């Protein structure tokens, strides 16, 4: 595995906390930072996915009532057309 060096600045207290945490878990500071940053990146991706899903849900929630109304109108139009056809076939209405 090829690696690259990443340097970042932190406070002495934060560095001491990193050192203590790494030591108490039997890991290097580098391992802790790699693991923490990987978790952070993965969570950021999940957060973005959740935001996109929430936006999609809002769009669907707005679209469904319109779709229901359109379907209701379409059914009414079909019922009307069927009634006209039935009347014409029964000889009760004008033929187009």
C-alpha cells in the first residue's frame, strides 16, 4: 500500500488527547487519525444521501396529490366517454 504524509496543526491539549487515546487503544496516532477521518468522510456521504432523500420525499409528497387528482380527472373523462359511447350505441345520442 502506497502512503502519503499528511501534516496538520493542533493544540497541545488536543495532541495530548490524541496520544492518550491512541495509547489506551494500542494504536498509533496515525491509525486513530486515519480511522477518524474515514468515519468522518463516510458520515458526510451518509448525511448528503439523507439530505437528497429528504428532498426527494418532499417532492414525492407534493406530487402525489396532483397525481391523484389527475387520475381522478382521467377516470371521470373515461366514464363520460363510455357514457357517450353507450348512448350512441343505444341510439340515444347523435353520431359524430
